[in-house]
């Protein structure tokens, strides 16, 4: 015979994503998206992630345009939106 007991499980639920620079919500208007995700991974290419380090940054489009685009242009990249 199977026996069961009632349990309460704690879980996490996604709420929102904020910009790591200014702290504002990156999707403040429902379905409108103004989000940039940057990540850099380095280390030994392996199935075991313990050999790699990752830096991930979430930011709003405003901070991307203010802080990152000028740096890309200074590096010689031709930054154009399509």
C-alpha cells in the first residue's frame, strides 16, 4: 500500500529582471522588451563547468546605449541597428 503525506514545497517564481547598472526593470511595459544580456565565459572547454568562469550582465537598452555602444565605437566597431 502506498502511503502519502501532505507537504508544502517552496519554489521560486520569476518576477522580473533589473538592469545591473541603473537598477530599473528591463521590461517595464509588459510585452515590450528593451533588454541586453552580455556574458563572457573563459576557461577550459569541458562538460564540467567547474573549469570555466562566467560573467553575466543584464542591462536595459538605455544603459547599453549610454555605456557600451560608445565603447564599441571607440574600439573601431561600426555600430548600426537593423
